[in-house]
């Protein structure tokens, strides 16, 4: 049940990331069109593009953790006996999950500190820059937990795109 839930969340995250990436491309195209064709650069476009990059990255990183696309030293672990490989993989997912917890905690702290001020050129709070860190951290914790449970059960986690 956990795997099905996480797979659905990962697919939803991928769809959100792709949608936001399309919006980001359109935003940058509008900015270029405004600058070179209309000779009037839209002031909001660059700030929105930067914000969208943060959200696209957050969702992409989280799905990368679920699909085991993060940086690893598999070439060294593969030389160990299978029992030790599982222990190291379990430890790695615990450490990655702990990093996700730190992301949530730090992101929440920074977002709450900056939430009172407004972002220049956009009608949103300045603290919104830290919301992607919170989202990515929470998803990383969830997906790391899924991997840890799968290792204990002797199962593999299927990538989100399957």
C-alpha cells in the first residue's frame, strides 16, 4: 500500500514538474519576446521564472530520490556481500531521509522568517522561495521511508515512470 501511494505521489510530482517546466519555458519566451520585439521587458517574468525553477527542481529532486537517481557509490557497495549491501542501502536511505527532515525544518524556519515581506515584482510573500525546500524535504522523507521498508521486506521500488 505504501508503494502504491508513493508511486502515485511520484507520478503526480512528475506531472506537476513537467507542467511548471512548460509554464517556465513560456514565461521565458514571453520575456524574450517582450524585450526584443515589444522593446518592453515584462518585469515580473524573470522573477516568476526563478520561482518556477525552484519548484521544478524540488519536485524533480524528490522523484529522483524515489527512483534512486541520486548520487551513490554503487561501485563500492556492489563488491560487498549481499547482506552488507542491504545494510548499507538501508543506512543510505536513513541518511537521505534525515537530510529530508533537515530540509523541512530549515525550509520552514526560513519561510516563516521571510513570509512577512513581499517579493519584488510579484504579488507573493518572499518566503515562498523556501516552500519548495519544504515540499522536496517532505517527499524525500516519504520516499526514503518507502525504500527502507522495501529493503526490510526484500523488495525493489519500481521507478515512477513505469
